[in-house]
C-alpha cells in the first residue's frame, strides 16, 4: 500500500523542494529552475503537386501564345519586348535541344538513321552506287517471273514521252511488254499493241488514266501497279525493284 501513496505524494513534495531550492535560495536562471517553454513547432508546408514535363511544356506554349497575343493586340514597346524576350528564351532552349540531339546521334550509332540512309554527299554517293548494283542484279532476274502491261492512248501526250522509256527499260532487262491501247489508236513504239477489253478494271486500276504501267507476277498470278503518268527510267526501275524485292518499311 505504501507504493501508490508514495507516488501520489511525490508531486506536492517535489514542488515544495523546487520552491525551496530555487525561489528561496535565488539560484538564478542558469540552474534551470524555470523550465523554458517549448518552441512552437512550425507547420510543415503541404506537399507540392509534381508538375510533369508535358504540363510544363504546355505552360510555356500557353505563355508564348499569350505574350504574342498581347503584343499583336496591344503593341506597346513593353508588350513587344516581353514577347521577343520570351521567344528568344525558347529559341535558345530549342537550339540546346538540337545540339544535344546531334551529339547523341554522333555517340550512339543505334540512333543515327543516316547510317542507313546517308545524307552527306560522299556517303550518299556510295549508298546510291551500292543500291544501283543491287537493283540491277534484281532486274536481271526479273523476266524469269514478271512481265509488263503498258496502258497508253494515241491521244495522250504524256504517253508519247513515256512509251520510249518503257520500251528502253523492257529491252535492257529483256522483259516482255504487252502494250494496250485504251482508245484503239496505235503506238509507233509498240506496233504489236492490242486494244483494251476490260483489263484495267480486272486489275483494279484507275480507269481512264494513261499512261499506266503494271507488273504482272506470273507465279502469284496477280498485277502489281507500278505507277501512272511519266516516270524516268531510273524511277521506273527503282519502283519495280522495291515492289518486287523489298518489304514495306525496309528502307525506313
């Protein structure tokens, strides 16, 4: 029973001792007779919502538009100068991005598209020479599987330009050409022509457009439209090469 009673009496006895020790003896501040009040705790600021880079970029765009609108609608020296100054900051930002982009390409070949499709004069010439050699090799074997349909019209001025080009390409690679007159008129470049009898609709071609060149796949039994209008010999050969030898997206 003594324990609880002692605990209950400890409070007043302690207070009396403090009064005797501190107040009556006047020991002063440095004996900590007066306990300092605890410092108030500063309220923690609420957590700031993180802003994404996309939101920050949208804010910059919005500011630029607003400053531009202000400069146009209220063209005071201050408004125009504010727009020019902010625009210059963004141009500097874009220039820095472009510079870092270029350095990243130099240092990581996996990112450099020009290694696949060069743009420099020397590298581009080498790429074009290699590409031409590959194309010519493919064209040399083309006649084993493919032939050409050539749709022309006697009254078509573009056909007068395109007809000798088609004939020259076909002769170079020994490709059989079946020339078809869409209006029944002759061609001096293809005297053994035939008159159209519904071939274009069956091939899925646009009616009424001449000249038109179509590659016929004798194995797949399907037409492969090459193009309409006047094409150069190189362009005609490139298209034939790509459509017969390369999958879509291979060059990009």
